[in-house]
C-alpha cells in the first residue's frame, strides 16, 4: 500500500506532461514553458532545497562548518551538470534557427531530468519513511508532493516534446522520470526500515541545489534574456513562483 502511494505520487509528473499537450505548440508556449520553469526551479531551490539541506546538515555539523559543507556540496552539484553540459550533444545557446532552439531545449530537458531524478529519489525515501511512521501524515505529504510534481512535469514535457515531436515518447520519458519517486520508496522498503541518515540526506539535497542553480543561471536565464516581451517573461516567472508556493504550502 505504501509503495503504491509513492508510485502514484511520482505519476503526478505525468499529469503535468499531459497539461502541456492541451496548449498549442507554438513559440509563445515555448517561451511560457521556459519562464515557468525558471520560476518553479528558483522557488524549489530557495524555499525547499536550501532551508531543508541547511537544517539537516546543521543537525550534525557545527557552525560555520555546516555552511562550508553546504556550499561544497552545492558546488559539486553545479560541477556535475557543468561536466555533463560538455558531453550532451547538439547544444548551443547562441541559436538563430528553430532547429537549434529545439536542440537547446532538449539539452535543458536532459540536465533538468538528472537533477529532478536525484531530488525525487530523496523525496521517495522521505515519503515512504513518513508513511511508515504515520499513515495520515504520509497521505498529507503525498498530496503536497503530488501537486508540486505537476509543474515539474510541465517543465520536462515542454522541453522534450520540442525535440521528439512525439507525445508517446514524451510521456514515456516523463513516466520514467516520475518512477524515480517510487525507486526512492522501494529503496527505503528493501532496507528493512533503515532510514537515510539526516546528514546524507542533507548532503544530497545540497548537491541537488547546486544542480538547480546551474539550470536556472546557466540555462534558463540565458533563454529568458532572448525573449523580447519582458513583461510576459516576468509575469510567467511570477506565475511559476506562485504555483510552487501554493504546492509547498499544502
């Protein structure tokens, strides 16, 4: 039952992917997706990953070494995606053609997926552990995680769909990524009640934070600067922030 819940929570990412297909596939929606992704990622990093990783690390490492540890882990996450950036083909920020733009979005989708998979695995472990301790608390947490997985699914689908131009392939990719939450829950299950140490969880969250920083600053922000309608960009970024604030508040 508890593993089924972690599976269903992860699949909310696919719900976000389906929402993407309800919109017309045009340039305005591409820009909308990029700005929404920026708002979602910034909020995820600042209001969830940063405070949570700081709290978990501080519980085991005294000041100021806790801050140093957090920064070092974030730098590792940043460096991992920077390294991956050099190995992912067909990537160029200074695009002039629609084909190059699609390839760049595909690249963003790949590195975003790496960060989100790590994040979802940790989330799955935490969710399953909560369900074991208190079913009611676990269900409430499941609803909150599920809702905030929807905009993340929109981010993934909008980037991959531009490259594949195939709804089936995009849904399959989104489904594979969504299963990472279940993988985390399954890892907690097979460990026979073992719960990931708070320090290790904090370190992994800090690494994920570094990945999010790379995605927002080195990928999405570059794309946003090229959008001519700045009011549109700011408006959609604020919308992404509001959506995530609501999901985090639940």
